[in-house]
């Protein structure tokens, strides 16, 4: 069994960041959830037989759990970039941000805030990354939605790398308007 965790391996971060895309702290887009009873069992509740994170949820694979509730679980990453690096996952098997339902996503947002504050409370790092990889080209290795909370420190050699020439030229207003309109108009209703 491949026990590798979907850690941002510093050796691969370059490719991951230049070829993929991340959802970085996009939680402000999500409405807070105040009615988790609406959370319905659906096909996404099906455990994936070979999913490492589903096995952690079921207890088949051990994990150092920070907290859990009926919807989510937070535990330590087995390949920490820095001490305190942990993960937050939904207990149900959603692949990533593209298929998670809004209620679970909202709940994760609230608990992500808490987890981030916990990391801050223990390590008081100078920075903390919240990161999600959606899809293999973004660096997602385990296809079960997970959010990294990574405390940063100077010299840890982890981080985003931008392609050469990045910021040499600012995008034109016309380009940005056109792209913004596409994103405004696309239908994303569940
Ligand atoms: Zn799973």
C-alpha cells in the first residue's frame, strides 16, 4: 500500500506550483453553515476501499487526531514540512473542492479557522499556510479532499515558486475584464 501522504514535498513543489492550481484560503467565498442536519448521506459517503484517508476515518490506519466531529477530522501529517503540519479532512469521501457539498465545505471552513488558530497557539510561527491541491496536476496525491495547515519558519525552504519572468508584465485591464467576466458567468450550480 502506498502510505505516502499528499505532502507538499519540497522536491516537487516547483512542478506542483507551476503546473497546478491551488485553492488558498478561499474560504471567504463560502457561506457559514448553521444547519449541519441538512448534511445528507449521498453517494459521496461511500468509503473508497483503497483511500488512505477513508481508512484513517474508519480507524484502519492510525493517525494522531487533533479533533474530530461528525463531519470532519484533523490529524497530524506523517510527512510534516515543519513540526505542527496537520491536515483537515471531511469524513465522507469527497475528492476535492469540485465535488464537496456546500454544507461540508462550510463546516470545514469554520474548523479550518480553529485548526489554524491551534497551530498558531502552539507554535506562534511567523506564517501559516492553508492549502488544498485539487487534482493530480495540482499535486493532489490522495484523492480525498484535505487541507494542509503548515506552520512556516524562516529558512524552511518550503514555499511558492513563481515562474521566471513572473511580474515582468502586468496583465492588461482588457484581459482581466474578459477573464473576470468568464468566471462571473460560468454556471457552477450544483
Ligand atoms: Zn476517502
